């Protein structure tokens, strides 16, 4: 009996020692914030980790978290790759608090944190991102026809009147591409009411209000929420307009990757730009990462990657000096306010952001959408264009009076951060911190391997 008792005590001792050893392996992690003060802003931060085998197994199950050693609060963490060639990178949302947390402890966490989920809607084939059962956005990967458009409280059956005549630059461009038509040809907006895909709509605010507009009935039916497209796509000696859905179209390949987790959900979608809907001339990857919301904002990172499949493909804004690039068509809210800011040339840092806010249907208070340009974008910063009558503000690309040639060897990558926020335009100091957080080296960026 004594032997058995000693044996039990030894086993118990070893069990306790094993637990202590495992706990001690939870190394203190020091976060490098590079002197950026973020205490009043939520922001995604990347932290490089070294995991032991038990932590690695827990990470694969989404069962790791960080404890802030100053406040003892648990912070969800999501891995971007576990012990791959770049090591293990964990992503957290910087907590809003007076003291800046710099030291964390990695712990096993079995609590049921709500996920940010990305999934295919089986009835439509479109991709939905939601948090806590509430939709954040829809990415339209499959073709959207007029009958399918999601409208703001009007159902899907509202017919658009396309009888209005098109004038100005639309009229001129259409006649250019149809030289057989006489100059007095009557052109209506029906020519732009083309089924489309590869765009974000609806995008919702923090209170469920619809922020973006699709198939608007104001003579611009090709406008489609948040979309990346250029009015002038030159292929050899020919010109198409992927912006206004003429001659060239983005079509899904089916190569679609979805990620869900406690910190972010991500869509990685491949499309081909099809000339005359027959010949692929550009391969596109759109990466949309949606982070969990804080009490008064939500961050969405958008990466657009374009690689030519044929020589002599260039992109440009309309007439090379107006609109094109990342296009944003919003609902028209009450008390609409549009602003944008770019630091003086040669400033260090040189920041660039815009804000669109107002009182949107479905919300009794003001909310809005900020757009931050990433300093790593080619030809940064892009010139801002706003069209208040169209509820529109955008960062354009490329530089005015130029055309950008897409390479068959090296992809063009454009990055932007969208911030859905409550309240009106954030003050300048807050806006600067948002931009600084996005452009710090610890910011997660979606690079294609």
C-alpha cells in the first residue's frame, strides 16, 4: 500500500510539474509599436510568435489568446500561418485603452469568442461576411442582374427607368467606340445597365444601415457599390471600359479562398478580365479582409492585384484626368459631408485619406466611411475626386495625364483601408493615427505568394 501511495504521489507531482513547465513555456511577448500612439484607435497589429508543439496544436484549433499583463484582459488572436517559412504571425486588434499594452502572455483559451465569418450563400453563390449573425458586406463574385440587386428598403423588384439620354463624356466615349453611328445618335443609360460581378455591395454600417448603392436609377446604372475598375483599358490599338461595362468584363474563375476566425474573415477571389467576353487579358486577385468591430469602428483592408496575361495592356482614368481606380458609390444620406486630405508634397510622413458621412436610412445618427491610401501604392498618393451629387469620393489611379502599363512579369498591387465609423468626420489627430496605424510595419498586409 505504501508503494502505491508513493507511486500516486510521484505521478501527481509529475503532472503538476508538467503543467508548470507548460505554463512557463508561455513566453512573455513584447509588442513593438514603433512609437505610434494608438490608444484611442483600434487597429490590427501583427506579432511574430515562436510556438511550441502544444501551442501550435492549440493554434490550429483557434484556441490561443493573449493576456495583456497590465490589465489582465484577454485579447483574441488569429494566426496567419503556423511555423511556415516566415514563422508564425498572430494578428490582434489593438485594444482601446488609456495605457498602451506592450507585454502579453500567450495562453490556451477555450472561451467561445464570436467569429467573423466568410461563407458562400448557397441561394445566390455570393460571398457573405458577418459577425455575431449580422451581415457586414456581400462580395458579388457571381453575376448580378437587375432583378437580383439589393436595394435599400425597396425590395429587389424596382424597375429602373433608362430613358434618360446620356450626354457629356459618356456620350462622347460611346460614339468613339461605335464610329458607325451618326453623331446625333440618341444614347440612353440603358447601354450601361449591364449584369456585373466582382464588387462589394451591400456594405453595412455598425447599426446595420446600408452604406453603398448598386444599379442607381440616376443615369449611372453601372455604378456598383465599391468596385475597382478603369474607364480606359487599352489592349493593343483597341480600347474597352471595364468601369462602364463596355467591351471588357471581370469574370470569376472559381478560385476562391475563404477564411473565418476570432479576429478577421478574409475573401481571396480570382477573376479574369475578358476582352469581348472571350479572351483573358488580365488576371486579378481581390483580397478583402474584414476585422471584428469595436464599439465605434470597423476596419476592412482591401488589396487589388493585377497581372497582364497579354502584352500592351494599359489602364487609365477617364480621359486620363478624371475618375477611375477604386470607385465608391454610396447611398445618399441626409446631411451628407464629403472631405479628403493629402499632406503637402515632400511631407514626412505624407498622409492621404477621405471621409464620407451622413445620416443613412436605417440609422438615426451619423455614420460614415473613411478611405486610407497605403504609402506603398505605386505613384502614391492618388489624386482625390469627389462628385457630391453622386454620393462619391475616391482615390484615383494612375497619375493624371498618364496610362499605366500592366506587366506580364510583375503584378500591380494597390492597397486601401476602409474604416466604417460612427459619428461624423473624425478629427485630424484621430485621422492621422488611423493612417499611421495602417502604414506601420506591424500592420498586416495581404501579400500573394
